């Protein structure tokens, strides 16, 4: 049906900031105030999407979206083969994947032309 999973952001700041535009102070006097981001947000020192961030995305963005649209129906998530996606199905405890989620990784060195959706 063309529905897309909501986007998320990864940054370096624990709390993202936005300029306080209530007044028009000089450029050097502008205040930065914490603001709740309009999309799911997490942080880490280098702002890369690694394995822990991928698990965060699955648990906090992808799976809640899936269950809101389809209930607890089984789901297949297709991911390219990069270090951030390797071994996700082997996680245990709190980071374990939802029972009805199966991850399939594309083969290593698969051409981008063969990826679905590209």
C-alpha cells in the first residue's frame, strides 16, 4: 500500500538543541534550548548507525510501527549485509528481536541494482 516506516535520527548530542527564536538577539547572544525532536532520536559519540543503534531502531521505531499497522502479525525485514545488521537474530535478553520478526540479510556484495526498493 506504499506506507513507509517513520524515519529516525542518530546524533552526537544527548539532547538535541534548537535556537530560541522568541526574540531577535544579536547572533552572538542567541540561546540554545533543549527541544524534543519531532522524530525518534538517539545518540552516540560518532552518530553512526551500528548494531546497537539498529536494535534501538527495531525496538523503538520499526516494531511499534509494524504492530500499530498490523498487530502482532509475522513480519520479514530485509536488510543489506553490513556490520550493523549482522547477527541481529542472535541477540538475547532485552535486545532479543520480537518473536514474530524475521530478518533476512541480502548476500554480501549484492549489487545495489538488485536491492528491492532501489
